[in-house]
C-alpha cells in the first residue's frame, strides 16, 4: 500500500498533467476554427478543378496522345503511395487511422505481386510505417518548420511526384489523408491522383437533363491540360493537407478533453484513497496512545 507521501506526490503529478491537457485542449480548439474554415474553403476549388479536367478529357478524341498524367501509362505495375500524417502526436487516433487505411492498400498491392513505393509526409507516419515497410519507403518529407499549412509545401510534394512520373518510376499514384467531418469524426481517405480518376458524379458539369454541358476551349484541350494537370496534383495535395490540419486539431481537442476528464476522475480516486489512508493512520496512532495510557 502506498504511503501518504507517495499519494500526495501522485495527486500533485496528476493535477499538473491535467493542467497541461486542459491547456492543449484550449489551444487545439482555438486552432480548429481557422483550420476548419480553410478546409471548407479549399474543397470547392479542388473539386471544381477536377471537374474541369474531367470535362476536358471527354473532349479529347486522340486518347493515345493525351497527357500521361491524365490517362496514365497504360499499366498498373508500380504504385506510389503518398501518406500524409502529422508531425506531432497527442491527437488520438488521427495518425493511426490514416496508417490503417494505407496498410490495407499496401497489402492489396503486395498480394497482387505489384511494386510498392511509399512517400511519407509527416514524421508520425514514417515512425509507424518504417517498422514494417521501411524497404518500400523511398522518401520522407517533414514540414515541422512550417507554422501554417501553405500551398508552397504542397507544391514541393507535387513536383516530386511529377518528377518521378516523368522518370517512369511509377504508374499509379494515390494519396492517403483524413477528411474532416466534425470534431469527433474524421474519415480516412484514399484518393488516386495519377492517372486522374473520376470517383463521383460531376453534378456541376451536368445540366438538368443529366447530359454533359458542351464548352468551347481556347487554346485547345491538350495545351490547357498540360498546364492544369501538374497544378491539379499540387492542389489535391494541398486540399488533403488542409483536411488533415482540421482533422488533427479536432482529434487533438477530443483526445485532450478525454485526458482532462480522466485526470480529474483519477485525482478524485486518489484523494479518496489518501483520505482513507490518513484516517487509518490517525486511528492507529490514537489506539496506540490509548493502549499506552491504559498500561500505565
């Protein structure tokens, strides 16, 4: 049984931890509002750019000479996976959920005897994946020095992807991140960005009859796509980073709220145990004093 001094030290330690978790919760709540606004503002732009490119691709008649970033290499032998995670911990299951989603994709690729290559963006993703997939990781990128999510960091990752694609180092590229839904819920996502994949109905590019709208482009489709496709890759990564930022703060806020509450419950239990032990010690001393007095 712990002594009274040990219990006092434990209560003091837990109270100090509770102050830290409460402060972290408040900081995460303050950052969450702006991160959520940025994520919500970034969605329409990235979705519209995807829709424009898909609409342009439908106008191309010569698919063989179309940009490779759009139609792909014609093979699916080498898969490049971009896993976007946080550089900091103490955010609940945020990083773990992304890794779990990515691992299921990795196992599928490996089981089909295809080549897997991984680029980790964020130190927490690298720390978890290196234990099992270190031989598949070709690059680890961290933006710890960046105070805020910005397009220039996303563009650096985009240029790395384009450079590797031009060197024929992969056929298919997918990114993994968390989509922010609310403070409690963040949904792990897998999005293919090379070749561009249409995974939902383009409602904005269809009229009420359900037919695609016809557009006239100037200059021609190939020239527009050659400029838009590289930018779209960076845009989709930037969107994923914004979603991750909001999801990270939401998950950290929830985790720190739970930690603060658990610390409070632990302090209450330790205080009860301390009071009982103190009462038992006082009772024992009284019994010893009375017994000594009676013996005289």
